C-alpha cells in the first residue's frame, strides 16, 4: 500500500469534515473525480478504517468502502483480497468504537455480497458463529451484528441454515452479559422473519419459541432508556404484523396486552409509550380480523380511554400518549364493529363524564367524537344519551371539556346532518354564546362546530340566524383576532352561504368587504396563507349562493387572485383555488369557458408534479439520505410530500367537476386531462386514486350527456350497448379497461367503494354501452365484494379460508362487521341495481347468481344499516328487472314482508318501498297478499316513523292500485291516501302516486272523482314545484289532467290556475299565471 496515496486520502477525508464550505466542496470533488473512480481507493479506505486514530475519519472511510466494494472488489488481486478478508475480521473484532465497529461490519457484508455467491469466503459463516458464541461479549456483539448486516445484503445464504440460526439466536437473545447482543439478535430475528417460509412448520415453531424472549429484550431496552434500540425493536414487531401470520398467530393477544401495558405506564418515557401505541394502530390495521376473533376490541378501547384522560401536548402536531390513544380509537372504530368499540365506550362514558377530573370528561366526549365516523348508524340510535352530554360539555367550567364538547357536536353535525340540524335551536345559541365569551382556543373550536352545524341547515332554518350570525362573523374578520380564529370564521361563512342560498343576498356585499383583504394575502406564515386559501374557497361558496349576475362585479378580480394563488408555491392555497374554480364552473356553466385556458393547464401541471424532488441532487443523482449506520437504506428520508399528494387529489376532483359544467368548452383539454388522471390511478396515496377514478368515470358520463342530446334514450338490454356514440364508447372502453385492471387488486376499501359507485352511476345514466364486453368481469368482481372475498376485504390473517391456520377459523358471513365495511358492500349492491336497470329482463338469469349473496345481509344478527341496505337494494332490482323478477318473487316477498315488521324504522320504510316495486313488477299475482300488506302499512300513517316512511308507504299503495285496483278497497284506502298528500320528503315516489291518480281519472273511477276537491290543492302545490318534484313526463300528464279537470268541473265552481312554468310552457298549455283555488259559495 503506497503510504503517500493513503496519507493524501486521509487528508482529503479530513477536509470533508472541516468547518470550511469551500474546502469541503473542493475535497469532495477531488475524491469523486480522482480517487473513488479507481480500484486502489478501496483497499486504501479499508487500511484507513483499520489504522487511523480519528474515529470520524475511520467511520467515513468505512462508509465509502462499503459503497465502493460492489464496484471494485472483483478487480483486486486474489492475495490482496484474502489479506483484506482476514484483517478486516480481526480489526472489526478489536475495534473499540461501536459506530466504527458497525460501519466496519457493513463493509464485511458488502464484500460478502460479492464473494459468497461466487463461492468465495466460505469460512465466513463459521467464523461469525464462533464469534457470536465467544467468551468475550465484544466478540459476540460483532459476530451477531455482522450476521444481521448479512441478512440485509445476501439473505439467500441463510435459507438452508435455519436450524443453525435458530439454535444460535436462541442463545444470543438471552446473552447473560450484553444487552447489545440481545438487541442485535432481536433485529436479526426480524430479518429471519422476512425470509421464513410459513409452510416450514418446524421453523415457525422455533420462531414462536424465541418470540417471548424478543419481547423481553424490547422491555429491557425500554428500561435502559435506549431510544434508538427501542425504535429499531418496535420496527421489528411492526414488521411482524404484516408478514406471514403464522409467526405470531398464537401471540397476538399477548403482544397487544404487553403493548397496552407499556402505553399505560407513566413510569416510562412518553416516547416509548407512543411507540407502543403506534404498534397497536398498526395491529388494528393489519390484524383486525384476529382482534375481532379474539374479542380484544372492548378491553382495548377501555384501556385507550384511560390513556385519553391524560393532558394533551400543547402543540397539536406533537405526538403524545393521549393524542395517539384518541387516534387509535378512531382507527378501531373504522376497523371493528360498533359492538367492539362504540358500545363499550357508551357504557363507560357516564362514569367518565361524572368524574371530578376534567381530563376524564374530556376523554369521554373526545373519544365518542373520534369514533363517530366509524359508527354513524350505531350513534344515530344513541343520541338520547349523547346529546345531553354534549350540552353539559358545552356548559362545563373547564375549557378543555368545552372544546371536547364542541368537537363532538361538530362531528355529529358532519356525520348526521339531518338529525342534528333539526335541533339547531338547541345548539346554535349555545355555540354563539361560547364564541362571544371564550378565549382563542375555545373560540376556534366553537367556529369549527358552527361551520359543521351551518353546513347541514336547510334554507328556511338558517334565515333567522343570518342577521346576527353575519354581523358577528364579519366583525371577527375585521378585528385583530388570531389567524386561527379567522380561519374557522371564514369557513363558517362559506357554510352559511351554502345553506342560505339566495337568502344570503342581503349579506353579500358586507361579506365580500370582510373577505377581500385576505384574498391577495402574501406571507411567510403558513397559517396566514392557509387563511388566504380558505377565504378563496369561501368566496366560491358565496358566488354559488348569490348567483353569477350578482357576483359579476367581483368576478374578474377574484378569479385573477385565485389564479395567482395557484402559482405561489403553497399547496393549501392551490387546493382551495382548485375548489374555487370548480364551484365557479358550476355557477357560470358555459360562461366559464374564457377562464379554462388559464386554469386547466395548472390542474394538469399539479397532477403531473414530482413528489420526490428533494431526493434529486444538483448533479442529478438520487440521494437516499445520509450514511448513518442505523438508516442504511435511507427509507426514513424518502421525503414523500404528502401536501402535494393532497393537492393532486383536489386537482383530480376539480377536473371532473369543471368538465361536467363547461362541457364542449372543455374539449380542447379533454385528452390531456384524461392522460393525467389515468396516470394518477396507480398513485401511492389512496385519496389520489379515488379522485382519479371518480373524475375519469365522470368524464364518461359527461361526454355521454353531450353526445346524447337530441337522441332517443337508451333502452335496457345488451343490444342497446351498440347504440352508444363512438366517441363515448372509446373513452368508456379506456376507462373501463384501466378500472378493471386496478379494481381487482386494489387493497384500499375507500378506492374500491368509489370505483363501484362510479361504475354504478355511469351504467345507470349512460346505459349498457358502458359495460362493453366486460359484463362478466364486472359481475365477478362485484360478487367477490358481496361475498367479502375481494382483496381489500381480506387482511393478512386470512389464509385459504382459515384465520392464521389456527383452530379459531375465519370470520363468518354472519359476524358483526365494521360500518366502513358495510359502505363497500352497499356500493356493490349499487352495481347489481345498475345492471338490473341497464339490462332489464335480460339480467334475469344472472340476477339469480347475486340474489343469495344479497339476501344473506338480512339477518337478525346484522346491523340496522345492513338490513336496510338489503331490502332497498333487492327492491330496486325488482324495479330494474321488471317482469324479469317474476321467478324470484317468493323469496323476495318473504324478505319484504318480514321487513315491514322489522324493529328498525328505516328497514320498515325501505320494505314498504320494495314491496311496492315487487308487486308492480312481478307477473306473479300477489293480490291475495294485498290486505296483509295494507295492514302492515297502516302504522306508517300513525305516530313517528322514518322520514321517508309515510311517503314510501303511499308509493307502495299507489303501485298496488296500478297493478290491480280491484284488489284494493278503494273507498277506504284512497281518501286516506289523498289526505296525506302531497309527499313531504321522498319525491321519487311522486311518479307512482300521480301515475296512479291519472290512471284512476282515465278510468272515470268514482272514488277519485269524488276526491277532486281535495286533490286540486295537492296538484297545484306539486305543479308549482314541478322541476324539483316531478319527472317531465309525469308533469306533462298532470297538466293535461288539470286542463281536463278545469273543463269538467267548471260548472261546480272549481278553477285551477297554475304557476311555476316558463312563459313558453304557459303558452303551450294555455295556462294563466296565478294559482287560484276557488270553491263555490254554499
């Protein structure tokens, strides 16, 4: 070895660590260009590693040698290689610095990666085994560590030596002297788990026997306070959760209980407690079936609730045990059924809420709040208990409890808008009062709750609040309030405008005056830029409320600033700008065309931007992070930009929205947008994939609407598939092929649900042409979802129908399921319904394949939501199949008949709707069942029911009359039915109701003739809102009926004049302008 060469190399290495940036740059360039490009640099670096006195230089030499070994090792003379091998092993054993020792071990591993597959260095495993069992602890540490590093580079050499490895690691995991040996063995066992064949029962058994010792080592490194070692150990256990389930199948309960004990222990550092909670969250994600089978949900929920009582960290972004416990409850609620999470929570809440400690009261309210999203149906039946607690929480003397109450109120308003908005008079005044009297944190929470409440209000309900509300909110924007408060106030104004619609007009100018100063805000403060984004979004909502004519004077400047916001480098502002333009496209329609040339290219640019920009160095090389021996692969520094991912999601959604409202003007950008969206369907973030598929299918639907104008509507059946416009068929084929390619293997439920819904919507609107030649593939994928056999429904515990191949078996079809899982199945029902409408009677045979898989969701063990889904979905299929439903009449009637007496109001309501469709569609005569059905429908006209219950019952009776009026006792039934008109909620049922009335008049039925005086005000009311409540054909026929009634009953003094029509319609029908119902004088 040339001493001068080595000396110069040592000098250069030292210069790279000097406090002189210019010297560092020069030395680095010299090393790259003149040293590391030549083979002799490798042995020189190894010599420096072994001989230099400076630990930092030795470590740097090792790092560079490791990188050069794969390149130059093969070029070295054999005698030199033999010398290096021997000396490197000895020097590593003798090295005193742990960091250098580890770096040197990785050099050995890198050389072995080249040598051992070529048959060289065959004595290395024996040497390492000898070192790992040496009498010296330092030798054992080196031997085990090198073995660990070898797993990272050439794991294949160990596959035939599993028995020897388990024997060795079974000893070293219990090393009597060195915790480092034990902890390194734990890491090595993690690598063993990654290559272990689950079919090798003997190896699995040996791994399971060592697992308890691995847990002991984790506990030891925690007790030692070694954060780095603990983090690595936790990573091993997290990885075990996603590997072959056989490895930890019998230990899941013990592992969860151990982690819960760690998470609950206040004797250890919060960092370790947070690691334990992170493990539990990973376990919930990947072992949810096992957790459910072991019934661990209730105990786990209550243990987490106790942790939730602790004080939160001051900064929301900082992890702490209480925040992670809330997050874990949230994940449990979306992964397990309500009986395993929300039910035990509800049982514990009274005790917690009545505790003198405000932390317990906070925990009670917040835990329910975070669990609501995953248990909406269950919570809707617990509101008698929950809402009084919310009111008490809002009145609590402790701010932390009031904030928790506001959070819960906001979540309830968001997930159950119809129910909570109906109680607006109870809650909005309370929130107003809190906003006026509390500090910044509570005021922010109050505005968030108000935002959610306003979003769900009906126009008639919000009008009374607007004067005080807008005065208060605008005043906050014009004050010196904190930016965080102004953020939530701006969002609340948007919700108010959305709910108020045209009633917002009187507050338009004052609102714009308050919002405008923030629209062009420029600041280095991220929160202030967030405010600019929210204000931009809110102005879009305001424009939607007041309409394009009133918004016109502000349009140019607002659009200019919003477009500027798309190019200022802030993802949140860009997101909100995208939302703004999507709303503006909806408001302006075709008039939005002039803005497309500025906006759409930015949407495309957003979808195509790079998310790993920080990994590309100035020289174009990819930088995977530092050379820290504890992050060798650099994966911790991959730096994926989640903000950009979120931006892409919004941009993808906006494309579909803008095209839907601008149509032909969008066509110059159609192809490029389609390409950009297709590129997002394989994105790593599920939200982006969901948005991409949603907009692609919306493209198909919108293009079909454009190309179908003036054409006859499609008719059900395979033959109609060929009638689709060629341009629509082309894009439909592209989107369908891409969707099927990804759909079958997609592992995120939310994406699969979105795909199902979009396919169903598109098939319902565009017809059978959407299916192309892929009906069988679509049907097969749908059936898999119904049978819970889709990829996204099978977690890694489920193997060949057996859970963990243990004796406990798989989750059965009758098992309680998470409400999120029900949403997926519901979307599969939507596809079956769409197929029945698109194919009509031709779907008869295929429907028989689906029906058993659908009927199984109606069972006493099933949730209310599942039973309601079943009767509604199967009933809808009857409406689509029409006479094709006849062979299935008996099982379907049995289902609906039982549903009419179900304990749940929504199930009964849906059953009323479904039985009407079946009676009307089937060719089987069900008239003998009429009286029984009518008797079961009677309760819908008495007492409280589901909001659509009475309307569905009326629709059912109407269909029964149309099918066989003679089987219905009209003198008793018809007056009762007319007395309950017009319909109040489910205007879809206006079609059968008024078709029935028209049919009876056409047959000169004496009963309906006698009810004309009662019907005229009903007809006037529904025709006045015809665009909202009637289909065009029904509207036309009702107008004709009114004209006939005017002529027929004029001698009796009845006159019906109609409003609610355009001038052209009035001229066409020869109608007056006003409604006047005039009854003859007595």
